């Protein structure tokens, strides 16, 4: 198995706060992965562990929304 440096610093998931439910558009779970650098997004996207989570998400969820932000 290849060795990847994906720069993953942390990963958290949770439900929207009750006050946010009217804006959540039916989504009931969020996942945030914090990476060291924007360049790590491409490596993270093809990492075998990420692909396994992606597969599970597609099997379990009717609809998903994914996007990347830089802070």
C-alpha cells in the first residue's frame, strides 16, 4: 500500500445546532476535516481511507454536499 502524506490535522462530525435547523436544508450531519495546506486536499481525496468513508456515505445517505474552504 502506498504511503500518503495527507496533512490531516483533525476530523470532527456532528449534527446542526437546533437554531440552525431551518437553514440546514434537510442535512442532519456534517463532517469537517482540517488539513495542513490546501494542496493536501487532492491527496486526501484519493486516500484509501477517505475512499472507504466516501463509499459508506454514498450507501447510507440519500443526498450529500461537499466543498472545500481555505482559512
